[in-house]
């Protein structure tokens, strides 16, 4: 992470919230590619996308969603929030 650590608890600099649960419909079925693209919107145009969660596990659902719409280059911050907060 290149940006300085944000002293505000609960926030990583530049982070945007895309809950992993939003890749499915109310019945738990994976949304189609068009809906996935709409969900990510202009984020898909960024040079680099890094996802995280609490421990690096559920963020993989977002990686899968991104891969289905052509962003196989998205990365996982494996340590996620557990790692980040260890530096606060």
C-alpha cells in the first residue's frame, strides 16, 4: 500500500465499499455479467483494482466477480483489514 496510513479507524485510504454479498441476487444466485459490470461501474476503468475484507477470504468473491467481467488482473490484499489495522 503506497498511501500513508489513515489514522481514522475503520478506513483504508482510497477504499470504496463493494460488499461481496452484492454479487448475488436475493436467492443467492450469481448475477449475470451485465449486472456485475453495472455493479462495478467506472471502477472497471481503473489501472489497478485491489480488494480486501476482514481477513482476505470473502474478498475472493469480489475477485471472481471482477474476473467474470474481464478484470482478471484485480488483486487481493491478502492480509486485508487484519493486516492493515496491525499498523495503526
